[in-house]
């Protein structure tokens, strides 16, 4: 729960070893938790370049994308009637994604989006 303090520590660890994918992953995690999504996305990708098969980083990256989608939902809600159609479309896309992920033969189909 003390993500800001942890971020400072992971930033220092990163200065000491910028090639450690575990440090990169946790730095990105704390960036995400402190609201710095754009930078978190970059650092998650860097961690995954260093270790492609990295389940925890993949999960956290997915959560970052969900957090970004939720931010866009809040923005669309703030538009009132001007954003209703787009909000409905985004919510529908999230529902389709959740249903697809719950299926046993899960495959990402970019054309479906």
C-alpha cells in the first residue's frame, strides 16, 4: 500500500541495475500504482524485452491496460451525452473481452475489436 515509497526504492535499484527484469517489473508496478501509466507501459515493455516469458510482468501489463481503459471510461462519462455512444461501445468491447477471456479456447482476435 505504500507505492510511492516503494517507487523511490525501485528507482534507486533501477539506477544500480537497469538490466534486471525483476527490478523493471516492480518499478513499472509502482509507477502504475502511483498513476504514471504511460511510463509504466514503457518499463513493462523493457522488462519483457529482457525476459519474454515473464508471467507476472504480463499480468501487471494487462492490469495497466485495464486501468487505462477505466480512465477512458471516466473521461467519456464526464462528456455526458456527447460521449454516450462511445462509452457504450467501449463498455461493450470490455464485456466481449471478458467473455472471450472466460472461454476455454481463448485467442485474441484483433480484427474483432
